């Protein structure tokens, strides 16, 4: 009857809340056990967000740029866990010591240009789809 269904829904909600609380508590315990260098890193919080691991299950469709070669996959895992990529150079093209943070902002290293060009190309492709007289 209606009372039984209401009681079942209430019990289910309580169990879900209990499981969520336990998962949160376990997550906090794991975070507390991490070394200081990882605790201050935003990577741990970002890795827990909904959809953060969807890149691992995406189909490798070249048309949409979803392909990832073996080296790129290893680099992506390293960046996700705040590790130094395996094949990273010791120094940047500008002469500074190489680090991921430096590489993402160094104008001579190429990453800002790559990001800029990707945005430029995406914008051009979208405009070609929408406007017939572009390019």
C-alpha cells in the first residue's frame, strides 16, 4: 500500500545518504594520508568531479579529435596525478628548467600557441558550418 511504498522510499534515501557519507569520509581519510605536495594540489579535487574520468571511456573518433596515442595517454595520466611526464625534457627551449607549469605558460615552449591555434581552428570550423561565405 501507500504507507509501505513511502517507508521503502524513506529507507532507500537513508541508505543512499549513509553510503554517500561513508564515501565522503573515506575520501577525506585518503586525502589526509597524502603527502603535503599532493594535498595542496588541485588535481585531487578535480579528479573527483563528475565526468572527470570520461576521457578514459571516450571512443577514439579521429574526426572529433578524440584519438590519443600511447605517449599522449601516459602524459595525460601523469598530468592527472601531478607526476612529471616520462619523456619530458630537462630544460625548456627558453633555457629554464622544464616543469609542466612552466611549459603551459612559456611563450617559447609552444603550448600557448598550440592552445591558441586549437581555439582559432575550432572557431573557424564552427563559422564554416554556420556561415556559407566564410573561408
